[in-house]
């Protein structure tokens, strides 16, 4: 149910019917096709909806817009419609003013749809994968992963509400150089823990965090010192397996604490072990997009990107400035690169598992990788330029006392997701990490996140929900069904604005899905909560006459339904008291 769209459609139908009456009377030329736009005026004094029919039809109807608008106005039949009146304004706008029926149908619809109000079938069941976080399993998840987790999870939920068949996935990079370096780091720390280990060097590209020392100590405690005498290759393999077996469950636990569950944790190693990476590289070769140089196998990335950019309308001069380069797919030592595995992984998403669209949440530092991956998928005939969407996420700045914070007070280490959730609750973390568009840097104020007052936006929204629950409890009577409510009594400006805000909920979800920007939900909930608080402060409810009390109670309960749905969509609790 989208009452805003229903009203727009009705404006179009009423205007067209009035035009046809004018044509039948000879007041306007018959048979004209006029495509006016129906919009919501910025100033409510200009009506609730405005049609540009008269301006759009001036040329084909061979009349001044205001004359056309006046004829339309005089032949409008608003009987039984959502509108109580209309007027001509400005150069020829037709302004329509909502009547009681629209507001009644809105609150009746919310009652009927209840927690599902706002859901739609815009996505028509298209299969969409949202891949997010996908942090290397070589250490704790950091603050960037914390933001990406909320953005990905909330975007997936928004898409689900918009009618898509959504799949959440975590890609585990359990192969390649980073895992070799991970194992070598644990191995070095393990050997350094043994007697007479002063001469054990630490690998140049090793991971130096305290978590590596913890893993080495755990390995020593479990397996003892005997592994020092095993062949290095065997030892590294054991260290990698041990480290991954420790880290991946921790990541799962931390993300579950963060209210994030995945449909699948997909392991990069499965692509290598099945031969799928090699097969994908061979396919690119068969299509003429690879060549050998210096013992390595290369992808003709520059050629593919040039074709992609030309299709997008870039000029030769613009393309030349990009200084395009080719990429290695298989190194001279026979190992496939991360890029080769990434191409195979995305081919798997489209070709094997049949996703119509794939959305990745990546850090902004990956921006150079986007077009290259899309072009490689184009080369495989998978239309990566259109079917692969990458949402680039900007950095997070943690602030306390107005100053940047990079270390945990408790551990003295860089703040991880686990550290953060020890400091603030999950609701605040999820709300704050989603309060800006992904393309905007985010300042996360730790002091604000723990405040329990209206300055804290998540508290402000949750308090509105709790306030309504308390109101209903204190009134001491059941919320009436819509059929028993006199909606015409809800006629004050704050009541009308509150109902119009409720009507926007389905469209806000659709826009968030369309623009891959779940922060729109946060901003909407802040406005809805604000409109409710103004309504509550301006009106008595419990002490009013029975009819007015019932109408306002119904309105308040409708707000409760939408706030609860919005908080649930964000993965945040809706408390009944605070």
C-alpha cells in the first residue's frame, strides 16, 4: 500500500477525465496526449499534490497554461475522490488538497498490513546477493568492517522489503598470500615462545598484532613444542588451519552479537580446490583476453577497460589519462592471484548460482578494483558493468571528547568490533554506523552514542516508540479498529503532517533500495519520531472526548507500528518502556 502513489495516480486520472470533458464540450482540442507530472509542493499552502498538466499541454492544446488549468478546474469531479478541493496557482499549476478519505484509508491500511506496512513487490522477486564485511580472517574485525556490516545487512533488509529475493554472503579469503603470511606469523611467534628462540626472525610481511601472539600461545598449549621439528611446509599448513579454526568462529560470534546472520560463508579455498579458478582463467584465454609474459599469465585489462569506457561514452582523451594497465592472473610460480580468484567468485555468483544482481559493500580504497572486475565479467559475457554493483564506503572516525580515538582504553590496542561493542550497545552501534550515506565519511561520537536523552538519535526514536506504548497502557482502553474511528476529527496541522509522514514510509524504503542508501531509513525515523513528539506535546489524548481520544489513539498506534517496523529493519530493538 502506497498512499502517496495512489494519490498521484488519482490526480492524473481526475485531470485526464476533466480534460476529456472539456474536449467533449469543445473547450479544448480532443485527442491530445499530455504527460504532466504530479509532485508534492514544498509549501503546503500550495496544496498536497500539484499537477503540471496545463504547462505540459500548452503547445499541443494551443492555449495558455492558466486557461487550460482553469478549464480543467471547472470540470473536475472530486466526488468520492481523495481530494476535497483544487485550485489554479502560478503559471498554471493545478493544486489538489487532500480530504478525510485519504487519511482514513491510510490509517486503515496500516491497521490491515500492520508490521508489513511498507513492503512492496517492486523487486519482482529478482535474486540479489549482498556480499559484505568479507574481512580477512587473519585478525580481529576493525571499525570499517563494523560500518560495512551494518550497511550491508540493512541494505539487504531494505531490498527484501522492496520485493527482492535477497541472499547475504560473507566471502572468506582463506587462500593466497595473506594466509601464507598469517601462517608464517603464527609460526614465528610459536618458535619465539620456545627455549633458545632468540635467533628466530619475524617475516617481513608478517602480521604483528597481539592476536598473533595469542594464537601462537594457544597452539603451543594445545600441541606442545614438538612441531618445531616438523618440516616447515607442514608446520605452516597446520598453523594456518589452527588460526583459521580460531578466528572464523570468533568472527561469526562477533557478527552474531552485532545482529548479523549470513545465508552463507563462502570460502575462497573452495574455488581453488575445485579447479574453478583455473577453469575461469582458461575461459578468458579461450576468448583471447590473456597472454604470457615473464613466465606469468596476464589479463588484457587495459583493452577490456577501454572498450567498457567507450561504451559508457568516455572520449579518447579521457581514457588516455587513466593510464590503463593489464593485470596478472597467474604468477610465474604457478599461483593464481587474488584478482583471478575474485573473477572466478563473481562468475560463480552469476553463472552457477543464478543471481540477477550482485551488490558488494567495499571500502573506498577498493575503487580502482571495481571497473577492472566489471570489465573481466563483461569479457565472460556476464554483463558485469550492469549486474555487479559496488557500494563504496568511506572511512569512519571515532570521536570521544571531540577528539579522534584509535585505541581501546581496555586493551590498549586498535579498536575492533568486539572492543566497540564492549563500550556501547548494539542498538547504538547499528544506528550510528548507518546514519550517513555510504559515500560520506562518518564521525562516530562515542559520547553521544551512550547518552540517554533526545540528543542521541537512536534514543530519540526508541523513546517515541516507548512513549506510545506507555500512552496506550495509561489510557486504559484498547486501540479502536479503523471502522470505529472518526478520522475527520484529526484536522490540526500537526496531526495532518504526522499522517503525511506515515504515508511516506513505503516510498522511503523503495528509494533506499533504489539508491543503495539505507541511511534514508534513519533519517525518516528521526523525522517521524519528531513529528510524533510534536503531536503528543500539542494534544491531549486521555482527557479528550471519547471520539477524539479514539482517533488520536489510533494515530499514535499507527506511528508505533511504523517505528517498530523501521527499527526492526535497522536491526534495532523497539523498547516498550524506557
